[in-house]
């Protein structure tokens, strides 16, 4: 491989061209993705419109497309022009290769992934049943147009998808372009196009040149040279199959794994570190408990098309631009995946605000609302849920556990979520058979006795096990469940959600003394919306049964919004927060904080960012009623005080209060959130006034997996700090 590639010359098939200069020959038929923006569709007024996706890559779909093509042009010469992403290019490329035994083909790729990869090199493919890309040809396009306006209008998520293949190309054959990428990788993955567009287009053309250099040496993949293009794809294909991860995101993780395994085979530690850093801004959160087992991973890679004589042919690196093909076992790749995931999760990050910018932040669903809605729908499937969706760990674990209950599994997993475990304890008490709930050890140390005692008094049997709890359900639904005082309202909500079963009962508790009352009111409001009748008095709630199943709209997460609202440099506005969540009152709470004192009892989850905000603004703040914070993911008073002091704040605490009075940022201090996502958010707020390293940064996946990616969009520089 050559060290540096040049942009296309006059005889190269790919062209950088504005859309207005793309002129179709008179004998052309355009096949276009119907979902593209209107200006692109209008440029091709007589095009055959198709629905992009894997359903297009079937013989039945292509037959219908061919019929429409023949209605426009029934004899040679004919040029088929594919306008769309990879699925359109694959399908129409295959059709061009077999229609009348071959007609001319042009590509106008409309995703960065297609621009850098699938539109070039001549591979076409369609699916055979559920098996992807089983039938195909080598049929290069005579022209490939790279249109800057299309790249400019791509959503950021689609840009990030294609950047994985861009980085892969640089490691395969362009050291100079790799240096440019490494100079500001995070900004290429987050900044508006107008900031980085010219450089990104230049990098794109260099990446395409790498692909043509490889393909020209092995056009039909007979010499193992073209196999180099599969760098990172061994693990990527397994993640796509197992987790439904998109191709570009999976390739980013595949490259991280290739860095690990290449080092074990002689790649220098410096290069391995650099390769990890090159894809770090592209890595989407990947939980350790979501990874396939070795047995499952081996099964997945056994379907890999790179296998020869039952051996897994793998692409590794000796150095930049020095790929090679060797044999690696599934065990080696699985070990590399575990190591790469652990390295990603454990590597601290350095965080600082560089230039604040406006950006659109699409907040995920409130995990508080989403988890309640999932429990209601589990007991009353006819209830409809509309939601922007959430991939927070707590939601993911609860969703999987409820599926396990429905499938009559004997064991479910609660992860590290206190809400998840408490909701599951109540759901299992009302279940049809005994269930074991496994949880992380730290979660077992948090207070659950009030809920467990209430469920046991109502007839359930709950035993502590080595890994969690075993719950034997009550034989008959109780008429009354009495709840003693608890450190939070979650036990009350967990029991109240059982009303979705339709069974009438009374929940007796002292509502006047209930901590975090807003969250319990949210539970009752969601039950009402679903169709549950209830009556409220000072000493409890009587649930009367179900009426007509209703619908629940889950709002965007107000807790996530409050983080950005706490950042003075961010002009953050968000719609669809609703009013059910206590943290939706963030503006009022911050106004009280500006006056110098707030109570933790109102919105306990906001306390860390409120104190960090006070530090950044240089305004003293005293938080009272802090005893409610002692039993969160951490001892939130003590651990928050330590984090703030490490950052340079003057902090005083008692058993029930925490107060900051001064803040002088400690340069490059290491802040440890103690496995508490709220403390990690506080550290991010502090970075408005200083440069900090943050340990265990991906603890944020508990509630907001894309937090650091979104912070980059707002102008923060975030980089891994490897030791």
C-alpha cells in the first residue's frame, strides 16, 4: 500500500460535482430513493422512485423496478443511474449487470457511507431469503458523482456512520490523511458542516482514492489484496447480527478490536493507541452485558464470508498502510472485543469547552416515564405507548426483564438501576411463578427493605441470594398493601404500578411524609392516562380497577435537559418535556438556587448539576434536606463533596446539607464520579470553567448514553486519556 493517495485524475470514474452540473444522458433512467430531500428529487423529475432498504435487494422488488425502467426505455443504449445509499446502489448495480446482459451504470451516492465505500469498486449484491448479499456480481460504475450539497445536508448520525469507513481507508493506505483526521477527529464527528466541510470533502476524496488503489490491484478479489477492505469487519458483522447495530457504528467498534488484536500480533503499542483514539469519537455506547458470549460469537463469525476451508481469514495491521491477511480464531476476536469494550468504558476523558455553539439536541425519552410505561403495558398490553425511545441502561434492563417474565424465564437481570430492581420486585410479587432477580453487587447495598417488607406482608416470599433476590409471588392479590416510610418514593411507585393488572387494592402510606412526592404523582398520572381509576387521600390511594385502555405519551427526558440548562454557556431549549417529571421545573429550581438555597427533597437528581452550576457562576449555594441523597448510586453528599473539592471548590457538608462558597478550577484535575451518572454530569458542567479529566465517563449510559457525543455538538472538546 502507498503511504499517500492523490485526489482523482481525469481518467478516474469518480467526480466531485455540484448537483446542478450532474447531467443525465438522454438514454438514462434514474432510480432514486423516495425518501431523499425534495431538492434532490426535483433534480430528477422523471425518476423511478423506490423504497430504500434491504427489502429492495430482493428479486421480487427488482422485477417491479425493472418493469418501470422498461416502461421508460425498452432498448439499448441505456444508462441506469442509482441515486441513494448503499441498498439502492447494491440493488440497481446488480440489475444493471444483468439487464440485457449489462447496461451502463452511474452512481450518485447520497450517504457518506456509500460515498466512501459501497459506490466504488463494482461489488453488487442482493439477498437470498434472510441471508444478506448472497447473490452478486462485479460490475463497476462508469461514473460516480460525489455531490457536496448532498453531503452538507446529511444528518449528523449519517455522517458519523460513514466516517468509520473513512478512518478505515486512512489506516489502510493514507498516512497524511490520517494525520489530518487525528488533528481534530472529534470535531469532524460533531461540528456543523460549514465548520469542517471543505476539509471533510478533501478527506473523503483521499479515502476514495485508497479504495480504488486496492481494487485496481485485485478487482475480482482473487489475490487477498481486496480483502484488506474488510479491516474491522469481522467483529462488525457479528455486532450487526447480534445487536442490530448499524454498519458504520459496528465498523467503528470493529476497528477498535482490530487495534487490540493487531497489537497482540506485532502492531506497535503506539499505533494501537493511536488507532483507538482515531475511532473513539465514533464509538457508540456498548454495554458489557450486551456482548455476545464466546459460543454465540463463534456461531456468528462462522457465517463470515471471509472464511476459507473453515478458517477465519482476518485483516490486521503491521503499521499504517501495511495491512495483511492472516488466520485468527473466533476466541482471539472475542477476547479483543471484550478488551476493546473494557478499554472504552474505563479510559478517562479530558473535557473542556472550546467554542460554545448552537446545536439541535434530540433528547431521548425520560427513563422515569419510560420505565413506568413499560410496567403498565406489561400488565395491560392493550395500553398504547408513544415515545421518542430510550437506550439508557436502566430502560434496556427493565425492558429485557419484562420480556423474560412474559416468556416465563426463571431468571431476569436488573443491572445497576434502583428503579429497575424495585419495579421488578413488585412485578415479580404479582407474577405467576417464582423468579430470581440478579443485580450488580452495588445495587444490593442500597435500601430496599421498605418495599420488600410491604410485599412480604402482602403474601410474597422474597429471599436474598448470592446475586440478588428470589421472589415467590403471592397466591392471591392482596386487598391492601401497607408501605412503611422509605428514603424515596420508588417503593410506592413500584406497588402503585401493579394497579395496571386491573386488580382493586389499597396502598396505605403517609403521603405527607413521602420523599420525592413528584415522582409518585407522575406514576399516578400515568396510571390515570392508561385507564386506571383511583381515589387519593392523605393516608394512601385506593385503586378501583381498569376502564378503557388508554394511551401514554412518554416525554423527552427533563433530567437530561436540566444538565444543559445548568450550563451558562449553552442556550438550551427543548420541546416535549411535558410537566409530569419533577425535573421539568428546572427553571424554577435554578431561580431558587440563584437566591442561595434549595431543598434536595424537590428534585434530588438535579442537586449535583445545581452545585456545579453554582461553582461555574461563582454564586454560593446551600442544599438542604440532603439525607435523601445518601442512598443513591453513591453517597451523593460525601462523594459529590469530594468531586467538587477535587475540582477546586470550597465545600462544607453536614449529614443533611452541602454548601459551596468558592471555586477556583484545579487545572487537569481527575474527577471521579464514583459510578454515579449524576456526578459525571456535574463534572461536565464544571468543565465550562476548566479543563478536567473524568474517570469512568461512560457511567452516563445508565440514563443518557449519548451525553458526551451531544456535549461535543455544543462545542466541548473531549478526548480519551490513555495511560
